[in-house]
C-alpha cells in the first residue's frame, strides 16, 4: 500500500531548515566581505568582492595566540577530568561504605553552586597562590566546576554495567584495578565521550574565570578576544564573525567525531 506524503511534516522541516540555515548563511557570508561592503549592502546581500582577509587579519592581530591559549586550557581541563573522574565514579559505583555515599552527595552539591557565587573568594585564593594571570589559574577552577556533572554522567554510565560481568571478572581472579582497566573503561566509552565533550565545551566557552583571573594579552583566551572586538567606535562585524567561525571549528570537530557516543552516554545518566 502506497503511503500518502506527510505535507505537514515536510513544511515543518522547511521552516526548521530556514530557521537554522539563515543565521548560518548570514554568519558565513559576512566573514567573506569587507567591513564597508557589509555596512552599505546589508547582511543578506552577496559580497561585491569575496575575500578571506578577515580570517587573516584576526590571526595576525593576536587572535591566533588567544586560540592557542584556549587550546592549552581546554586540553588541560579535559586531561584533569579524565584523570580524576573515572576512578572516582568507579569507586562510587562499586564501594558500599557510607563515606563514598557522602562524597558523591558532596559532588552533587557542587551542581547547585554557580561560579558567580564564589568568584570573589576564588580570586583571593588564586592571587594568594601566585597563579593570577597564569593559564593554570584558569585551568584549575574550570576543571573543578566540571567535576560534579562529569561524575554524575560517568557514574550513570558505569551503573549500566551488569553485576554478572563484575562477578565473572572476580571469578577469574581479577583485581579491582584490572576490572577497572579491562571491563569498566571499555564499557563506559559513551559516558567518557560525554565527559570529554562537556569538559571541552566548558573550558572552550569559559568567560568568567578568564575575565577575572587573567589580565595580560599573553594569557587571553578566545572568549575575551571576541569580547574585545567591540570598541567605543563600533564593532567590526565581519572581523568578529570570522573570529566566531574560527572559535567554533575545534568544538564542532570534536562533536562530529563524538556525537554518537555522546548521545549514548547521556541516555545512561539515570542508570538502570
């Protein structure tokens, strides 16, 4: 039996495509035109002259250094999270003591504390530790605020591993460390991918900590670089949007490679 076409669904898809495609069209088109052309012709018209000068200008005016600093911060935050969260989540799932339960509740309490509420004492601690205006002073608090969500996600993923598998490994004489390496980590790839993407997004898009805890151009990150495109004389819209495109590329690439595992990991947050 031939199915009748769903015209309503098709119309909804076209509307959704327009809502998503039009901003991307304006974004990409603006990066390929000069500032004067954008001001006179408007954002929707085709450029009178196609140019990549906006990208080259951004990279030559210090945005390239901001980009490298953000890469360092992001890679460091992800490394710290991957070093601390998997063994912590494994201990929470497998341990039966009250102490472990209280530790998990303390991490969940961290979900209710916004960074804005502790930024003043954080500034004091970072300054007294001699880490002000250093990238490590941004990396440590960013990683700390990633830990509660990452622990929750990975704990949910590890709880999906059936007890029979643990028992089979125990009958083979496997130690807890071997169970962690050979059983838990391979079966938690979805949760690990979710943790990596979340931590990378938090670090890459971070604005408050770099704004308060750094000062010099040598430690400036992408978000501060974008913020400084706005001056008292106006905004260079094509230059700003080309910097936005450059700042989106790394996270977009990470998401493309990890999207399937990310969805699987988020589906397992609640456990079984």
